C-alpha cells in the first residue's frame, strides 16, 4: 500500500489535435488510469437534456453535476463504455448538439468548480493520464509531466474529416475548418480556464507527426519525469 500522491500526466490542447487517442495509448501502455475530462462536460450537458434542465438554470445544472453517477470503462480499441446513471451514453454524447451544450456548461466558473473535485478523484495509483484543456493549469497543477499538443487548424480539420469519414459521415473541409476556428477562439478567449499551455508544459507541435510519434515522445518524457520501470 503506497501513500504517495499518484503520478499524473496531463495532456492538454485544442479540439482535433489527437489528445484523446494519444492519452489513451499512453495510459494503456503504462497500465495507468485515463480521464477524458471533455466527456464529463459532455455527460453533464446530456444529463441536463435528459432531465429537461435548461442550461441557463445554473443552480439546476449544478445539482445535476453534483448528483449524476458517472463511470468510465475505456478500451484501447476505442469501444469505450461511458455510463451515466448506469446507462451507456458513449455514442449519445458525441453529437454536435451535445458538444454545443458542453461548451456552454464549460464556460461557467461555478459549474467548473463542481466538476473540479470529480476530476481530481480520478488520480489513483499507479497513475493517471488526464486529457483536456486545463488539466495542467487548473485541475492537476502539481503534475510534473505536462504536455500541450498543437497542430495547425488546417491539419486538425483534415484529421477530423478523416475521422468522420471512417464513421460514414461526410462534411466539407471548409465547414470543418470554420467550425474549428470558431471553437479555438471561444476556448482561448473565455475568462474561466482559457485554453493555454501551463508555464511548465512541454509543447509538441503534432502537425507533421504520426500518433505513434507523439505517443513515443510522451512516453519518453514520462520516463524522464517519473521513476518508471
Ligand atoms: O474535448 P471535448 O470536445 O470532448 O470537450 C467538450 C467541451 O468541454 C468543449 O467545449 C471544451 C470543454 N472542456 C473544457 O472546458 N475543459 C476540459 N478540461 C475539457 C473540455
């Protein structure tokens, strides 16, 4: 039984940069836990929709955020189960409507505060890989291994288009690029927890890197920073 604080690797960056895939592979290679913090914001928006709670009614949203039962069961191959009050909502939380709701709840400081402790509870031995926007700056500021991934907006639009195509959906590159630029601007300019690298984060530009290149780089850093065997 160990009593030290669990090690945490934080992986932050804008949407479409490949944080989720990278973080999941790193967690799986190390045998560590994984937190998809964006999914928490999405689950909250979805839970509010299900309970017919208006996202403008902050007290009611906070009540949902405090009481909803969430469980993650991640699979390396992507067949994740994300349970909200016992029901798998992994597919339902990936719609554009839920993303828009998630972005709304994520811009409220009081709501973020409620989700803060829930996110910190994921830090467990042997370690945690946490993926999000403010993992290194707000949620796990004590982490000694902080990564911030970037890629050009064009490259992220191309990646997103490829991903959508694999799922049988076709969207024009121009529309995706416009959407990504709007989201980047909103994420970076909001007053609470704006998207920015922590001062001590290692910034990796993934524009010309494959997922395995990025995973290898993160694992190298993890081995430098932690006593891993
Ligand atoms: O990464 P994602 O698209 O699943 O995130 C959903 C929303 O939550 C998005 O608007 C960004 C926001 N978010 C956040 O504000 N802080 C985080 N740590 C993770 C996500």
